[in-house]
């Protein structure tokens, strides 16, 4: 759920780019963040693995889940609903991260 559909770019050397805040879904919702010790700020955890969970920050540029983790877990148990809800967000993320912007 935290990484659904998100991929990293391959560099010219054949390696994958370093993990950054764009590579996992966040769910920065106040109540669930409180009960899950900022776990929903998953992107900061990947960018700064040494940070303790209560210190994790929210990144606006990270892809965002529409609801907190408890609700998203229930939605994930219903695959048609999950795909309908998440594939649109995944395409938006892909367009924003992988397609160059027109200048």
C-alpha cells in the first residue's frame, strides 16, 4: 500500500535513482498520524531513514493517499474500489514525476 505502483527512474549508469520523498505514498491525516506515530509520513522515513518516527515531516510533493492508513487498509481489501481510487492518483504521480514539463 505504501509503495503501490511507484517506481524509481533508471540512471544512465543502469542503477536506479536514490529513494526520495516522491517514492512512497503519504497519508498525513492528524488522527491516524497521532495513533500510528507519524508512520503515514512514510516518504520522510525513506529520505531520512535515521529519523525517529515522531520526528518525521510531511512533504507536499510526495504522493498523498486520500485517507489515513486504517481506512486505506479496508479499501485495499476491496480491489475494485482500491484500483478505481488509486490508479487515477498513480497516473497523476507518474505524469508529474516522469513527463518533462513544457517550457
